[in-house]
C-alpha cells in the first residue's frame, strides 16, 4: 500500500520491522544453509508476516496463540512463528489501524480486521495469495515427506524380513518371535 523500504512516511514501528525487527525471526526453511548457493532463506522477509497475520485475522477474528497454531496447521507442523515475533507484529497491525481488539472472554485478546486492514490486503492481494500458497505448499511437502518416511520404514521391514526368513536357518521359535513383534507393532500403531 504505502511504504517504501525504510523510506520517510513509514510508521516508526514499520521502519523497525523493515530493518529486520518484527517481520524476521531465526527460523529458516529450504536450502542447506552456509554460503553462496543453497543458502537458507527466512520463512518471511520484511512485512510478509504482517500480511499473513492480517489475512488470517481477516478470515476470522483471532488471538496471538490462535495465529501461531493456524500457521503451524497450514504448514503441517513444519513451521510455527515464535510468540516473540507474532505478538509485536499484532501490536504493529493494531497501531497501524489494520486490526482492532474485540470483546472476548478470558485474558486472550482477539482481533478483527478493520476497513483499513481490508484495504491493505486488497492492495497486496497478489503477494498475500503467494504467501498463503507458500505456507500451504510447505504443508503439502511436509505431508509427502512424512508419508515417504512411512513407506521407507515399511520397505526396510520388508527387506529385513525377506533377507532373514530366506536365509534358511530360521527355526520355529524365531519365526514366532518375528510374528509376535510385527503383531505388537501393528497393535501399537492402531492405538495411536
């Protein structure tokens, strides 16, 4: 909408966020880290977290912890922003007039989007869509990875069984022990 990176006319808190304050955090995703190519990239740069939180609040009024949980859910548990980044960003959004506190039960402060917040989202609709797609893609990738791990473990079990049982030196007691271990694992998994 209206900020140049670090330029005049920025809300003082926004200048802080642009310098690596509230919009940044220590968690990374992608790459391997280190120098040059393959270097990790922060999950959110600059005001990206601000836009993600604003979008989630626009979807429904939320409090800080709920925002953290929602991002973690979108990413399949692969990423959850720290409270030390989320709560100052909520304060910034409130100071900017993009969200307003609602009446809520208990100690948690729930926030809803304002007209100015809706205008901010509209002005950045393409970026917001890309950010939400990035979070969703991370969750989908995490789900693939998790199911890949299960398939890998099942393949390992199959290989061990084939190798061990085809050796020809397996007595009946060992065979019963193998069957009991497999049955026990199946029961434990079923109870999860």
